[in-house]
């Protein structure tokens, strides 16, 4: 019995993708703000400080989202490289395979 490929991997007999072996860090996770960002009623200075804190929290969340999107983007880049390698190898092998089929007895 043939061993199963790890989750998320596709095996093609006789094809080995070099790009698939690049190590990746585990997928990052997103956590929400550390405090409630509800509306605060106070003086103008307090409102200004609150807005700065709110923008900082939003900026932090956007950074986390960006980091999380990096992981699938790297996976996509590796998959694209594997598919490109597979296409090129098929283009090289196809004429030989067609020639072999023409020589084979019917």
C-alpha cells in the first residue's frame, strides 16, 4: 500500500516538485483588540487620545491580517512554481511519448 501524501500535497507519479520542500512557519492567527473600543464620552483631549488608541489598534489588526495573508501567498507561489515545473517537464516528455506511441504495434 502506498503511503498517503501529507495534507495539502498532491503527488504525481514520476514528478518531484523542488519548490514544495521550502519550509514555512505555521500559519499565523489573528487576535482582536486587547480592550473594548466602544465610544467613550469625555473631554476633547480624552477623545483625541481615544482616537489615537483606536487607530493604533486598527493598525495592529491590519498588520496581523497582512501577516496571515503572507502564508497563503507563499503557498500559492510554491504551488505555481510546482505547476510550472510540471508543465515544463510534460512539454519535454510529450514528444518522446508520442514517438513511442507511433512505434508501438497496434
